[in-house]
């Protein structure tokens, strides 16, 4: 009687013992799968860490200071936004594919952030402004052409065209951007190759002229205008 009653319990324990290592391994497998799905590519070093809870950046030597996004250049009056102020602006969510120049793509990435039209509505842009230049946090030692940090630019018309689906992303999949994804803020330009989607952006400067980006300066094989090849697009490029 005792043996019969305990036999199901023994079988349950045995099954749990066999299944447990598999269950424990699931989170690691999921994480590895996500990392493989969305590889990290960056040339930036010494990028400050960021706390979305406080809105503060912290350097490697322990110095802490608030993150601010500066909009300047050909504007009537420069404007700065704290992280909390960016979050208080109307947020837009979109699902778009992400295409790297290396040939890999990540499909259906869910981004949340601020549309360029919304952000730019909070300042007066001068008529001669034709381009936006993005300045990134961090350093690029021995950068091409003497560049000290990552820089890129896009036409103002592209950013303001809703069909281009450009976004200043603060979140991915509903969570604040991780450092490897470009925290605190990054550019998303789905119809341009990913090196145009600057990470760690802390300044947007309006200019009459385009600015060759870090990779274009490093090697002309990376053109300033970098549309995703049509063969890689799952939906038609609106351009």
C-alpha cells in the first residue's frame, strides 16, 4: 500500500528532475536567439551608461549628469529636452524592419518614440535648413577624418515625410532602449541602411549642407545616401 501510494510521487519527482535542466536553459536560449536575431554593431567607445529611471548618464569614472537632447543650428532659438520631457511628448509606436549594411535584417521590430514632426514642432526651424546632423555620445578613438564621435545626417524632408516612417526611438518592445540598442535615444530610418540610424543621440543640429557620416568618411563604399536595396524590402519603399 505504501509503495503503491508513493510510486506516482516518485515518477513526478523523476520527471521534474529530467525537465528542470531544460526549463532552466530556456531563458538563456531565448536570450541567445534574440542576440543572434539582432546583433550589436557599434564603433563607439566609452559611451556613458544610462538610467531610464533617473534620466541620468554615468561615465566610467563615476560622474553622473542628466541626459539632455539639444536641438540647435539653423533654428531661431536652440531647445533642450530632458529625458522626462521627451517621454512626456506624444509617443508613437511603429513596427518596421531593420536592415544592416552587412546583409542581415531584423523583421518586425516594435519601436516607440517621438516622430520628427512632433519633436520639431517645439522649435522654429529657419528656412535655409535642409539637413539634420546627428551627434552621438561616446568616443571613437582614431576616428576617420579626425572624427571624435559618431556622426550622421539625413535630409529634413525625409525626416518629416510620414511615408519614410522615421522615428526618434526611446523604447523597443515597450521597454527603454538598452545600451546596445542606442540608449537613451536613437534614430530609426527604416528605408535607409542601419548605419544611418544613429545611436546614443544627444544633439540634432539643423544645417544647410549634408554631413558625411562616420562610415562614409571611413570608406566611400558606404554612401551618404544609403537606401535599402529593393530586393531586401518586404514592403515598397515610398521614395
